[in-house]
């Protein structure tokens, strides 16, 4: 069994390296996992890639429940660990798992009912719509695995363990590399395979394995070892506390997905090539954002434990450290993405129209990547301070107000077409960070002190 790491003591840069590096590597293999799917879909057709792009967006919508649960457990368990209340930490962790099981079952049932309508709303009639519906119906079987993996990982991260997810995703990536061709094309002379649906089948198998491994690791910690049946029976007051922390984060993610729906709704007017280009370019962008995602992943448990321990100056410094490292990474990443965009797109498709559209998107995003790094840090800090509702309102402005307005304005009335969609997204990100900067300062000042100065913080 493993003990929780004490993140309230020792140099902060060391804690960031110990958590952020494996977290980023885990995200790297998670992103590469998705890249493998895109690459194999490209071997089938552009319609398959477009169907995959739509399906990925819908899957993220259903994954929001698990993502919110994982972040909520990381904050709540981390606060309890920092405060030295192991009883509360254990109770929160185990109730989080039981809540996740019930939620996953309900979510899967809802998903099976809504999937055809969601795919149809994001596509025009034709081959790529049909491919997306068939793919998603099979992929819904993987939703419980995603939810329980996120929940288990939240418990592990709250204790400073980011290595378990890294190992799980490493194995899942290589499993996906082998399972994809097997499931798509089968075994010559024995089985003809499942075609495009084989990509979904590969995901179901490999992600279920990730969930089993992470549950095993979570139950191997002091906080969750040898649970008694009574500890897993629903405790509704505790579920309310978990939901209060989970829901804003989950809804923030839902808002982000709804924004992606808006983008894809506008893109479908310009054909399947635009949808496919967006799906490919997003994967490339995600790869380059991994270091900053790792930093924000590390910031959450570090800030949560120190906030629980009332070590306010360390919470402030953790936030600043995350920003310094994030902007340092982006100083290297931005020019690399701008220069390598054509080559990166060509690695996934030979369609010149898809390549040209994707390169335009990546060139614009290369300019604003540092803003994403700052937004990630703000969201993690707000979650650690147990004020996730503000991440939701930031998301509402950026994703539900700014994106629809600027994308519509630039791609429609102002006549910039697909390029207007990309510029609209960029304007939304920049103005969204302005809103986030004001809100996080107002939330932080009475709790940990101003983020703008190094003065002693005000009383919590």
C-alpha cells in the first residue's frame, strides 16, 4: 500500500516536476492514443476521419461527468489530506467511487438514447454521418471505464500520484496500436474485421483495462484500501458535497463541448474537409499543450493540500510557478507549431484541402497558446480553493457567448468563411482570459491574498 505524498513541505519546483512530468507523459500517451485512431481512420477515408471528429466531440460530452468527478475528488481529498483529516479523505474517496459507478450506468443509458440525434445535429446526411452514429453507439460501452478511470485518477492525484495514469495510458497506447488494425481489418482467412467500427471496439477494450488498473491502484492506497461494504453504500450528504465540487467542473467541460458543437455546426457548411481538418488539427494542438496541461494537473493537488493546511503563501507561489513554467514552454512551442504546421497535417492526411484548412487553424492557434496555459492554471487554482463555480462562468462567457458570436460574425456576415471560424475562436480565448484574470484575483484576494503581489496574504 502507498501513502499520500505531503505536498505542504519541500520545494515547490520539485513537487511540480514529480507530478507534472508523469501527468504530461500520461496525457501524451492519451493524445497519441487518439492520434492513432485518427491515423487509422485516415487509412479508411476522409469520411471516416470526419465521423471520428464528430464522435470524439460527443464522447467528450459524456466524459465530462468523469472529468468533473476526477477534478472534484482531487480537490476534496487533497484538502482533507492537507488538513490531516485522513478519515474525511478516505470517506470522500470511497464515496466518490460508489457515486461514479451509479453515475456511469445512468450516463451510458442516456448516451445510447441520445447518440443518433447528437451525431445528426453535427453532420449532413451521408457517409460520414452514418459512420459517426455506428461508431458512437459502440463506443458508449466504454463510458463506464472512462468515468471510473477519471474518479480513480482523481483520488491518486490528490495524494501526489500521477505515475499510475502515465503507466496505464502507456500500455493503452500500445494496445491501441495493435488492436486498431486487428479490429478494423481482422485476420486474413479467419475474420474480415469490423471496418471503421473496429476503432471503437479497440477503445472499449483498452479503456476498460485502464479503468481496472487505476481502480486497483486507488484501492492500493492507505486512503482506500480494503473498503468495507458500509463505506461504499451511498452516503447522500457526502454525495452532495462531491456533486457541489464536481458539477461546476463537469458543466464547464460540457460548455466547452457545446462550443465545439457550435464550431462544427458552422464548419459543416463548408464540407467534410473542414470537419476533418478541425479534428486532426485539434489532436496536433493537444500534443503541444501537454506540458501546460501537466503543470495545471500538478497545480491542483499542490494548491489543494496547501490550502487545506492553511499554507497560503505556498498556494500563491504554486500558482506563480505554474505560470512561469507554462509560459516558458510556450516560448518554445509557439514557433515550432507555426513552422511545422504543414508537415504535421501531412502526417495524417494526403488531402490537400484538409491540409490547407488545418494549417490555417494551427497558425492562428500558435499565437495564442500561452493564453491557454494561463487559463489552465486559473481553472486549477479555482478548483483547489473549492470555488469551481467560477470556472463554469468563465466557460460560459468564453464558450457559450464569445465563440458563437465571433464565429458567426466572422464566418458569416463578414465573409471570412472557414478562416473566420478560426479567428473567432482565437478572439474568444483572448477575451475569455481577460474575464478569468479579473475573477481569479477577486476570488483569491480574501482567501490566500492577492495574486498580483508577494505581500503576506489576508486572513482566510
